[in-house]
C-alpha cells in the first residue's frame, strides 16, 4: 500500500460509510495494519492509502483496533495538549489540544457494533484518525504561530507530493 502525503486531494475529502462487511474489507484492514507498522505509525486511515471510506486502524499498547464507520458520541470537557505526527505529513510534529476523554461508537471488521469510553492516548489517536475521515489534518488544529513554523516543511512536502511506499 502507498501512503498519500500532504496536499494529496484524497486527504481533504470526506469519506463515505462502509456498507459491506466482506472479506475484501477484512483483507484491506489487515494490509493497512502491515503498512502502518512498516511506516512505524500507531494509526492509519483509509483515505491515507487512497480509499475514500470511513475506516481506520490503530495499534495502542500492542492492541490492534479495526474501526469501521466510527462516530464520536460525546467529548469530555477536560482537554490536554500532546505532540502529534502523521504518516501523511512525514517529519512534522506539533502539539495539538484535544479532549482527554471521548465516548465512541463504531463497527469492527465483522460489522459488530461497539461503544466505548476512551481516554488518554487511545482517545487522542481515535480523534486524529477520525479527523482524517472528515478531511481534517492535525495541522488544521494547531495555532497559527505553530503552523507558520512548519510552513517551509509543508511547502517542501507539496513539491514532492508522491505517495510513500511501504
């Protein structure tokens, strides 16, 4: 699989819901886990590999999660700041403020519905990947000053806008 990088159009598109929980979906999710690991990431959204559908994979504390048609049902009031990076914006890391806790609903690869209360790193990673499905990148959530500091790196990524192969 190839990971599309900053300024690729698909990264800005809103993804559509998955309707078929079939073997193709399972195979794609498995391949995404391999690609995420090869790229040394903890999450990977479908649009990052050129698929305009609402699913992503996460690996937190050695546990793999295959998230399909996710919803964030509720955001906690407490926020925390933490440095984020993105496989589609290589070499760029910035602090992002996000809710510390969220309540989510999603299907697994078999179509089974799950509800969960997430916090800390799991909540952050879920929100980061969820944003991808709406065409939002973590750099859209940083301060103007912080964005200005990475302007040159982003311009270089735009110039070399070729998907990365893993």
